């Protein structure tokens, strides 16, 4: 035999129950929406852009890649750098 669970609510109409549930759900969604911060997309820069920002030559940039001062990302024949990692690398260089 299959057992059925029945929940009874007294002194509340179905419309009042529905409105009460909707109010609570909306309140929770507002709290979530206020605290929600979308994830930022990583921004990638070219070698020339990074060299210009750091005010170094492309040769120096290549040297820093070999010494693992900067972390390049390869997309086929293209080399790109994450903006956030460039800032972190500058902080690391200055600490040395």
C-alpha cells in the first residue's frame, strides 16, 4: 500500500497561503539580488599592449616570459596576458 501524506492548514484560504509564500520568496530573492556580484570576465592583452603598459621592449617581455615573471597564454600563434596577472607580477617584482 502506498502511504499518502496530507498537510492541512486551518483558517487560511488557498489565496492567502499563495500570497504568503510569494511574499517570502520575493523577500529572499531581493536579499540574493542585493548580494549578487557577477563574475568578471578575464581581460586579455596582446604583447604590444603589455609592453606599452609596462614600458618595456618586446625583447624584455619575452625574457620575462622565459624567467616566468609573466605568464603568457597561447591561443594558436597568438600570445595573450591576463590583466589581473600582470598587476600581480608587478607587485611580485617590486617585492624582490
